[in-house]
């Protein structure tokens, strides 16, 4: 088996940037659903602990509503319930009920809803699936589901924010995805010491032990098709023959750039009608001092979530009053920054397809530094010793990302399961797709599951037939 990768290092969006003694995770920085990672390694007779040290964060994250109103979300359920009750009397009991229902959805989702290739609705025709769906709130919006139990706008925002990882607005996301609240508040937020790149290192090691050959810095120019069957890929002047081709690059890029028009699964018109998850404006910042006022994960909800979401999905434009996320892994892990320094990853969600210019990036950089200075109690720009921005143009260049998307497709009801881009090419036998633009969807755990599902599908459809007795 050969893995052909466009970039010089493995990991895709989970690549690592190392500069001036700093180690930056370039993409994913949240580690939720730890059992999904464990299951991946177990498939190969290994375990997470053989490859990296996993540490549970406490607090899980900090939420900043204003300088006078910020919450540290404790890992302990009892402390979390106490916070809810302080904010809204009686909310602790409601949280228990809300998370109990979320657990049913989580168990159902992880066992049944995301473990198949979603090639037919009949995959979901199982008694336990119907029973689980009928016993929980599934098809209403998550926003309405949360509002049934909680009135304080801050509590509602806290319970709505995890679906942003799924790339959709709370009022357009099915209540099924309250399962993300269970992942957050029950399973916890974790961190692999050394950074998210340690996960990639572990997976690359496993792959090599299984005989996978890596060809890095090698863009694929074309998927070779003969008699309606994928037979390999063209890489420059080199032809790599294969029995099966699995494409984990951006789905739109594979369909439109690597296949002939007659072999594509979807037209350009189809893609134009998709609801894309957000892209991101990212800053990787190194400071020559430790910064106060931050936790490992920090959510700046000091502006309107609804307005920001409106400017991503309804009226796409650069956000007027953006929320932002700040990750400070050096608080947990001294190895990711020089001694006495701080490592920050700053993210502003934005609509895919916006015009990305240096002037726009600079405008938001200034605003970010001002907000960080207010939170940290010092002029942080004076201590900035390393900085790199990353945005829509970079996603296009590095990942061939459709409209510069960062997270794939939004997980709306009309883009769920069978309604997502198919895992199989309808015209070309032996060509499969995996990753965030097909099932089960965006996020690191779903992408890991996607790879496992397509691997099982390939084995099922391509294993030699047993001879009949």
C-alpha cells in the first residue's frame, strides 16, 4: 500500500509548525471522544499510551463573556452542576437530564449511526436505532432543544457552542448532536503531551509497521481510469498502479481536478448548493513572556454568537464583531515553547469563500492583540517574537480546499448520512472517498471513523471471493 501526500509532512490539516523553539498545532487542537482514538490504535494491536501521554484538562476550558464574567468549566460533573445552579437555580438537575439523553444519542451514534458507509437508508433500519431515535429529541433544532431546559443565555450558548465543531449553526443543527455535549461534559477534554502532532506520529508509525510506503511532497495529478475502473494515479511522469484508490484529499478537488467530467460523482452546480462549514482565520503566535488570564482552551464569547453565525451562513462576510478561540498549550505542556515563553493558537471562524488579503488579516490581528491585552493585563504585542497567519488562501494552496473551507460540509439535516457526498464513486469501480466532506462528517474523531469505515468497505467489496465447496 502506498500513501501519496501533496505536502512535505503527514497529517493534512493536523500538520505541525515548528519555528524558533515553538511547536504549533496548525489545525485541530481539541481532543474529545478519547475512545475513538483508542479504538483506532487497538485495530492494530496497539494503544494510545504506547504512542503519547494523554492528560485530561481541568478546567476543560475557560469561557469569557466579559472581563467581569468568565467561567472555568471544571472537569468534575459535580462542580459543573454547581456552576449551573449558581447561574440558574434548578439548572443542575436539568443538566443531569439533558446529559442523560445526550448519552443515549452518543451511544447510539457511535455504535450505529456513524459506523456505516451511508450508501443506503436501509443501513439505519435497525430496531435499536428506531428505539433510540424515538426515545430522544432528534429532529428539532439543537437551539430549541437547549431552550427547553435552560433560560440563561450564557448557559444556552455554552451548550450550543460544541456544534460549531460540526460546522453548523445551532438553529440549523439537529438536536441529535447534543451528543457533543455528552462528549464535552462527560467524557472530558484531553491533551496529548507534545501536541496533536504526537497522534500523527503514532499513526504514521503504525502505518509503516503495516507496510505502508509514504511518498511525501508528491501531488497527484490524475486518477487513472481504465474501462470504468480506477487503476492507479499519475504523479508527474510517474504512474503508480493500484487495485483500489482511496481519496482522502478535498472531495471537490478529487472530483473536479483529478477525474474526467464523465467520471465525476457531482457537478459544479451540486457543490454550489452545499452549505459549507466555516473556514478560519488563524494566527500562530509566540511570546517571550508567560501571559496571565488564560487557560489551555479559551472561548471568547464577549460578542454576539448569533451575529457572528449570521455573518458566516446567512450573510457571508468578514465578521463585524467576531468571537474567537485561543489555545495556550504551553500552560499544560512546557515542551511546545522555549522556557519562559508562551505559545498561542488563535482562531476566528469565518465564512468559506471570502476574499482573503494581507490587509484584512492585519486588521483582525490588531483586534486580536487588543483583546488579548485586555484579558492578559499587558500589552501582548510588545512581547510577540513569532507570528504567522493562515487563512482561506492557505487552505486552498495547501489542501486544495473547496472555497478555502477548514471543516468541510456543515452537518445540517439535509447534509446528514446518505445525503452527504457518497463514499463510493458511482461511475468508477474501485474509487472511494474518505474524510471530512463525506460520512460521517467534520472533526477529528469523525474523520478517523471515516477512514475506518472506508477501509472496511474496501475489504468487503474487494476481498477475494471464497471458492464454493
